[in-house]
């Protein structure tokens, strides 16, 4: 239409940086972040991020460079979510559970120029760089910036070498200039962060988020959490996981307060909720499990309804039910690293309030529908790309489409194009669509158990196990079988002071599931987990494999 | 970064059409719209919009064509906000107060192919087309689609000629196909709607909104209203005004229910609030004034806190205070047609809750700060483009920058570029910035009164008048004066059953304002208003001009 003029008055690349600037302008004197006795205001947070961005540029970071970080949810970790993009650079958050070998792989792959590391993890990074130095010229190794304990700068920093090139976060920040001109993205499709997939099953892939996708996913995540302005957000989700499910940026957008904590324990969660009047938090089902199984003396009554966004793995309905009893309001979301975290939400309908509790929990354990910023989620036949019927039974692959889907896998265009084949992002997750349109995950395609030609959803079996009064945690994998191909094998971790036998558990499952879906083997043990609380099924699969075939006499 | 791939999986033009599709998918069986006894679900609304879009294409509407509408807040008016963009066309909503001459001007200027008109306004449109036909070939005249009263299709449709080319909304809709492929925008910067400025002072200009600006302003407006999912929204703001301050699209985005009403009276507002459990509504200060002055027998207790977004003119603090007493929660916003409606919000801080009521109302009557989707609002010297100091005193022009600013003025690139000169949208409003960063409007630059070289903010004087117990409404304009240049002239409308003299009112103002700011003339009369409730100061200025200079003996 004639008369239109695209210029700086009406065209600004979308970027979460705006959220921080606005928070400082509107909520300047409100508390942005609390960490133990440390407190900052939004004005201070903008100042600190501006100075650190300036310092990064001063030490040689250019537009598009990668700055890596390995740290728990400490203040620096939060600040880097703004400071790094403000320097025009790309933030690469590393998983705290990685060992030195993996860290060296990721630092090499991402070509990170700087690695910012919390003192607790310095030995990992030192060892990683040691590994890298065997094949990388010294001048190409990433520089280390150590983050000391904020209010205890003399904290153990074994291995920190101030005589070397190593830098220290606060000192480096102090060299920054307040009048630094923020390097906003020239193009909103430009990268803001790099999140390596958790790699529970394969070599981690570097997932690229754009400023645009981060911006839009942030607004969507705020909305699906019903997060009104000035929330108090407790950081139980690691910020390294999909940038804290977008809420690193989201708390700034809503002028809220970040309650940071180094360690996530039930005791600290309960204590922080009442101390800071927390309104929102998040956590994988394992975190919820930890909360509901906390010793009585660690529990504290909630000061008001606390909204908990859960996701990362399908939450057993039993866990959802218990959390509600505690007074938590659960928002059940689903997504992958490739969807910037949250992609769907099980929107709760008021008419469900009058259903029996177990029915409610079952409805809530579904993954729901796309959030407002996503164009669509569908369950499709991966070959024909046809949508499955909404019958709650026919399985297909979960696929996503929209602006909050990743830009691609770093240096792996082939993998990117494979993932986007057919114009949808193929998640590798299997699910069904219910008649009301809501989707429900049945399994990761690699976790499905095929026994005698029948597909067994490990999630369905696990969900039954979670209802057993003695079971704290459970995971089902396939155990190789000469006759059936595979049989379901349960790994269970019992609650303290409870007991159960293999026979009892198998019988319990047979009473609640089709016969063929019940486990044939039960192993009692602690479950291996990733730092985001995901159970590492690959480890369990190896273990089940090592057991060999179950003898034939167990056939029905 | 290598590995990125922009494709249909991760790149979809932003458009509010998505909101409707998602509402139908997630909230399909929930009520989307209520109008008297009429009720639709979101599934039905999507179906009706799809069919109407299909019908529009069938009667010859192509991508980029303008479809005009002249109607109150009836169901068709709501549906057109989706159906017209879904046909790839541009929605042009006309002001219900326009006369035939103005409607003919706007239909010509916009080159509308179709004009959809509510039966109550058919005579205006018929007369407008009659005027156009004198200079426009018949085949280029817009086709008429009449909207009859939904549940009373035999409603008076004087002048509707079914023998002619004229169409009827419901019949046309019925010809549409459900399997119509929605014509989504190819480019999110493409136009979605055309809103003519209210034209209280000059020839209306056609303000173009893009799909992108509409999308982003919608999300921002939802957030600043603290509108959680499934709101019940009462349509007191005309949808023709900035597309209902973006909430035509917003209610769909949140899966809410639209309560439509043909007429806006205090009685209907109170009745609908309790009948439908309204959670949100909106209204210019004159609507608030109507509510607080409603006869006791028309008032009903609120079923819960009702959030009211107000804007369009600075609300007198007295009105804000009274509304709060009623139990309304006021969200005070500010914006212009050129900012897609809402642009700033006076974000309320909890620490203000403990201040005295009058102080609270004064704080809330400020225009606040940019909403989350806007890059910035500033008060600048229009010549130097320097920001004024945040002293609450220095006046400057209010300027905006960001993605929710219009694309431009239709067919008037010169006016567009003038408005965007310096990279900011120049509003023509005058304001100050307070030390806490919040802005406060002082006047439209054209409404400021200059008396003896002093600037007098008409808003400041009006705000004092509103505190007078007998005054229902008031407006201040400059009256020409041989000695002072101008002197303030008050037009006041007294409350029913109350009285006051000119002398009393002048004295009241002198007791509450610097002497030179108090009116020298007081005229008692009803105030002329635009359909959005804005007082038409141009009319009053003409009247004051006609009075001539005030005699000199009144000088101090």
C-alpha cells in the first residue's frame, strides 16, 4: 500500500534485550535478583550487563562470537543471558553434568572464544582445555573467566591462575563502561544462543535460537504460565536448559524478581518459597517428585498458590495429584531443546474442575496444544506426513511448526534439513491426539518397546508403576529377548522405609495394564539422571542388554 | 551461523489469524461471542470467518483489496476482524459518527471494494454512494453488504435493495466454503487494517497497521491488562477504534468470550457485567464518567474485580478514584491511532497501595511507560530531538518508536515521513517526564493555551474542574484575547440536579490553580463528542472564537 515507510520508528529487530532495558526503565528500583544475601535492582542489573557486555567487547569479542558458560543458577549466569547478546555475541550454556571430555568437544565444536565458569566447575574446564590444547594452537583456546562465590570471593578457586590469561568475572565487569552502546541484532533472525541437546542418546547437537524465536517464546511462556507483572520466580530449572525455559528473559519482561539458588533441594525450595513469597517456579517431574517426598520437617506451608511449570518428561498423574494437594498449581508443558523449550501447554478448562481427582490428573498429564506463539503441533505419519486421526489411539510422530522452532543445528545443515523435512520439525517423540484435540506423548521413538510385534509405551507402564505405594521412581526399557524380541524391564527406586518384591510389582502392573505390557523383570536401584532430572535411559538400556535374554519359561 | 535454515518449519509470518485458528483448536467448544440471545463457539467463529473469507474472494476480493465496514459492536463486526484478513484483504473500520459526506470521502480515498454496513447506518452509506456516483463510474463504486439484526432479520432495512447488487451478510456468508484455504499474509509487514484518524481537528488520515504490528500489539495489550486465559470481555470500546484497542484479536488469543452490545449505556454495562461475569472491559474517561454517575437503580454490585482499560484521553484523577470505589480495577493506557491503540501503560507499583487515595489517583492518571512490545516512548524537544529532563516540568513532544507503530498513512508518504522524521513517531501530544520515568500528558500541542506568554495545559485545568462537586464534564479551550493573546475558557456540563455559577467555578479554580491558569469565562452546555467519547474541542474552539475578545477590565 502506498504511504508505508519501514524505518527505525516502526521497525526494530525483536530481541529479549528490550525486556531488560524496559525493566530498568519501568521497574528500576525493584529487586531484580536475590541470591543469598545478594540483591540487585533492575537498574543495577542493566548497568552490570551493560558493563559486562562492554568488557567482553574490550577483550576481543566480536559480533557473532560464541561465549560459553558452565555454571549453576548464580547471578552471573542470569546476567550473561543479556550481557552476551548485548555484546553482539551468542551465549552457549553448557550442561553442568558434562565431564571434561564432553566440555572440550563442545568448546571445540562451538568455537567458543571465552568460557565463563563457576568456581565449582573450574577443574572440569581446566581439564577440558588441557584436552583441547593437544590439538588446538594456544591462541585459539578459549579464555577462562572464573565466577567466584559472589559474597565469598575467597571461595575455593583451586586452579585459578591470576598470573595467566585467566580473568575473574567481577573484576572484568568492573572494567566495563556504562556508556557502552549495546550491540543490538541487525537482524532478528540472527543467533542469540546455542543450546546443546542433552545428549542422553547421541552426540549433542548445537541448537541455534534466534533473537526472534527467543523473544516470541518468552512472551508465549509468560502467557501460558499466567504470569502477571512483577512475579517472584524461583530458579529450580537450570538456566542452562533452554535458557531456563525462556524465563531468564521472561522475568525481565514482566519486571519480576529472580530467586537464584546454587543447589536445588526440597528444603531450599520450601524455605525460599516462604521467605521470598515465590509466585512461580518450574521443574521436571523428578523435581516435583523430590518436593512431594520431602521429609515433613523440610516442608513449609505455601504462602499462596505457587504456579509450577513442569515438563521435560511426561509427569505421572500421581505426582500431579500430590502436588495439587500441597497447594501447587501445575502448568504442564512440553517441548524440546529444538522448540526453544516450551512449545505446548495442557490448557486447563474450568469444566474439568468438577471431575474426580484421578481423572483430573490424567487430563493434566497430557501435553495439550501449541502455545500462542507456535503455529502448530501435529501428530503425523512420518512417511506420508498425514495427520493421525484424533482417536487417542493411533500413534504418530510429534511435529512442530512456527517461529519458536530453532534456526537449525550448528555446522550440521544436513541434520537441520533432515529435522525440517516436510516443512515441520520432527521431534522423534511418539504420541496420539485425543478427540478434544489435545496430544499425549507415548514415548520417544527410540524408547518404545516392541514385544511380540506389539508397541509398548514405556510412559504408560511407568505411569502405573508410579501409582504403586512403595515406588519413588521408575523407568521402563526393553530387555532383549530371543522369543519376543524385547520384554519390558523395570528399574525402580523404592521410597525410604518401603519395600516391595519383584513379584508384587509385576502383579501390580498386570492388575492395571494389558498383560503383555507388564514388566517381566524388575531391578531395584537408584536411577541415573541428567542434570535436568531426565532419567538416562541409555544407561538403563545398556544394563538391560547386559542381562541377556529372559528364559523362555516365562512365556504366557 | 552455519547450519541455520529458514523454512516453513521455523518461519511463519506473524498474523492475528493464528489466534483464531488456535482458539478454535484449543477452545473449540467454549463460547466465543455473546450478543443478546446469540451465542457462538470458537469452532463456529472460525467456521463463519472461513466461510465469509471464502465468500469475499468469490465476489471478487483479491489480495490487498480494502473491505470497509460501518457498524457498531455486533457479531459481524467482530468476525470481519478475522474474515477480511483471511481473504487476504485489508479491513477498514469507519467511525459511526461520520456523516455521508465523510463516508464518501473515506470510501473514495481507501478505494474500498465492498462496504459492509449495519442496517442502522444503511442510509448513511446509501447517501455516501450517491455522492460518490457523481464522480465515480458505477462499476467502481463499492458494493454494499448489509448486516441485519442477527436474531431479527426482518429488522428495518429501509433502503436495502435485494433486487440490486446489494448483498446481505448472512446470505453471503452461507455461500462460503468451509474448505477455503485461508490467504495468510506472505509478508508479516503487509497491511491488515486501515484506521482513519478520528479527524477531530483535520482531514482524517488512513493509518495502516501491518499483520506484525497487530500481532505484537495484541500480545502486549493482553499482558498490560493482566488478562489471563479465557477472559470475559465486555465490548464497550467501539471495535472501529484501533480495532478495539487490539482486543478483537486479543480475546481470540486468550480463548475468551466477547460480550457484544449494540449500545453502550451504564445500565447495559452493569447488567452485562453481572449476567456474564465480565472480567475485562475498556472505555474512554467519558464512559467511566457515565458509569460513576449512573442512577442508583441502574447500578449492580460487581461479581468480582472488573479490570477496565481506559485511555483515549487523560482520565481525571477524580474519575479514577470513584471507579475504584465501585470495585473496578483501572489500567490506564495511552496511545494513538498511529500506535495501533495502546502504547504506554501506567504500571501500578505495590508500594503505591499505601498512599492516600488522592495521591494514588494522581499517580494513576499519568500515562506511564512503554508496554512490552514498544521499543520506547520519549518526551523530546521536537527541534533538537533531545530528551527533556525527567523533572516533571519541562514539556516536550511525546514520541514513540517500535514495532507497534503504524506502517504509514495511506497514499500520503509525505505525511508518513514527516511523522517519522528523526526516526521516531511524533505524536503531536505534549508531556513531561517525571523523576520516576513515567510520562504525563499535558496537552495536544494544538490544545495548549498560550496566555500572556505562559503555556496553560488544558488538561491540568480540566482536572481541577472535575473535582468540583457539581461538574459532570468539562473542557477548556483558549478564547482569543486582545491583551493576553488567549484566555482559558471553560465549557462545563453540570450533574443532574446540581447548580453552580460562573463566579463560583472561577473562584474554585483560582483556589486550586495558579491564578493565570484559571478560566476567565465559563459556558454551561452539553459537550460535543466523537463516537469514541473524545470531546470535540475544535467545535468548542470555534465557539470560543465566536465570543471574541474578553474586555480588558478583567485584567489583574
